[in-house]
C-alpha cells in the first residue's frame, strides 16, 4: 500500500478563502504568547554547534514571541483598510510567485527588482513557506483572519531584504532580523540578530562596523510603517526608490561601509562566514 503524498506547508491551507467576508477574525483556543527562556537558550546552544540546522530557529521564535501580536493584528484587522487589503490580497504567495505578471510592470519597479532578486538567489515565496513552516504541527493552523496577518509577516521577508538594501550575506541577514524586530517586535529577532553579529565580529579578520550596521537596521525598521499592513499590490508597480521614499527607508550607511571595507581587504562579504547565514 503506497503512502499518501506529503502535503507541503504551502499547500496546507489552500482550501481556505482568506478573502471571505465571513472569515472569523480570531478563533478561540489560540495559545497565549509566553516566554520560555530555557527553551530559547537550549535551542540557541544547539544552533551554535551546527549553524546549518535551521530546525533550531523556529523553536527560538516560539520561545521568544511577540507578546502583543494578537492585539496588533486585531487592531489592524478592525480597520476598513485592512479588510480592503484582505479582499485584494488573500495570499501574497501566488502574487509574488507570478513573475510573468510581475515582469509586465515598469522597468525599475519594485516588481522588477523583486523578480531579479528572487531569480538570482533561486528563491520563491512558496519555498519560504515550506522552509519556515516545515516543523509547524497541523494543529497550529487556524482558519481565521489573524492567520492571514501572520502569513503576511512571513511572506514579506524577502521584500524587506530588497527595500532595506540588506543582502543575503551574513551581515545582511542579521541587519534584516534587526529591521524585522522593529516591524514585528519578537525578542527572537533581536536576539538572533545580535548573536549573529557577535559571531561575525569574533571571526572576521578585518574590523568593520558590524554592530552599528545591525543597530542601523533596527532604526530603519522603526522608521518604516509596518510592511505587513501595506497593500503590496499597490507598491509593486511603483519605482523602487518611490516605494522607499513612501516607507521612509534610506540606504544603510554602516552596512554598505562594512562591505566596502571587506572588499578593500580582498574579502567577499558573501563568503565571509556562510554558516552564519543559517541563523537568520
């Protein structure tokens, strides 16, 4: 007897119409957001031993959650703007993975830059779902509007890379974590961001402004309106610099300075310490 085909995380809620007007705002029974410091420390120690083991990252986020996340989600979902966006963008995954349609948008648009980035890096929106949610138990899927909000927090990750100017190198990943903390204040973002920065500073052979770069990422995220609460389909056709202007995102100074200093020393920032990237 053959076993049923594996259901990938990106396929688990395809039956849910997240644009439905009668979709519950928040179902009862959702777990309370609590800190579990021993769990966070235990998984972090395992991650330090093997930085390629990304299965240790999700438990850290579970142990150091954004405790006000339900209040933030509900506050937004109760607005007319949120409901308008939900009707237009029930899921960002098919929108962001439809490069054929995105490529029809103007040259220099966020859509074009996004496609260039994702294709160059070999990434996809559904692939991010499968990677980040691979250890998520079936009972932790909720068919409500809060899940729609949570999904957008996940699905805008690569847009944050592109808009902030932080690459997928080791330092860039830590800067994006710090940027994300200011958007979605889970202590896990800040903990992993600065822990990764410490590893970079310890192992790097050239002294560069690593911690200033991460701190700058944190400030940039604070200055930017929550991307999860923006209508992404309205931003995609716009010139990327116009999007950055609207979102108050300026080019990172210390991150670019660190890259310039490494390259001047003959060091490729993207080959600096590849294992560190797994911490992001």
